């Protein structure tokens, strides 16, 4: 009975993390404000930390393997959704000249993108090559980060997702000592 409870707990943590990843990716896609996206990212990382550390592992090596696989799955889902959103947004903007909050074809393309690695890689490659992060300071002042710096920021986001459990564990253990 204890093993069944442990399996159900693990599956529920995984499902919650997947739903949280979907919500995070969609929020970042529809929100154009970069500082708010950074706050959303920190909140997402904190929720992942709290979620992952509800599970008790007997061996530290099992915990590290679980954390790594968990982060890989979450990153795969997030960037699959982001690339799918960008391609749908780009296509609708290019074809019609205007786009709503959710571009047409986005919801229909999510499942095939996540399930087929070749479609996933094509959309991800297109997004990484064309989607540049920029900050607008009014109608005529815009700072574009360029493709290279945008991808460096994305790499920092991914590293943050992988390092979250270790950083928050160290941060909270230091706070408890004082």
C-alpha cells in the first residue's frame, strides 16, 4: 500500500508540474512585459522547488536523477509551447496582418508539436533563429537584444529551471542558520 501511495504521489507531482509548465509557457507567450516575465519565471521556479521537494527520496542520487528528468521534461514542454506559439503568431501576422491573443492554429498545433520530435525541432529552430527579445520604452524607443543575446537569455532561463532546487535549498538553509 505504501508503494502505491508513493507512485500516486509521484504521478501527481509530475502532472502538476506539466500543468504548471503549460501555464507558465502560455503566460510568457501572451505577456509582452519583460520585467513581469522575470517575476513569473522566479515564481515558477519557486513553485517547482516546493512541488519537487514534497517527495521524499531515500537516496540522494535518486533525487538528482529525478530532478534532472523532471527539468528535462518541463523544459521540453515549455519550449515546445513557446515555439508553437511563435510559429502560429508569425504565420497569422504574415498572412493576415493582425493577431489576437491566441493565434489561429496554435491550439491545434500544440499536441503534434510535443509528440513529434521532427516538428518540435523545426519549430524550435525557427523560433530560436527569428524571435528576438526586445524592450519598448514608448512608441519610438525600442531596445532589441538580437538573436544571440536573446538565446543567451533563454539559456539562462533553462539553467535556472535546472538549478532551482539547488539554489532554493541553499538559500533557505542559509536563512535558517541565522
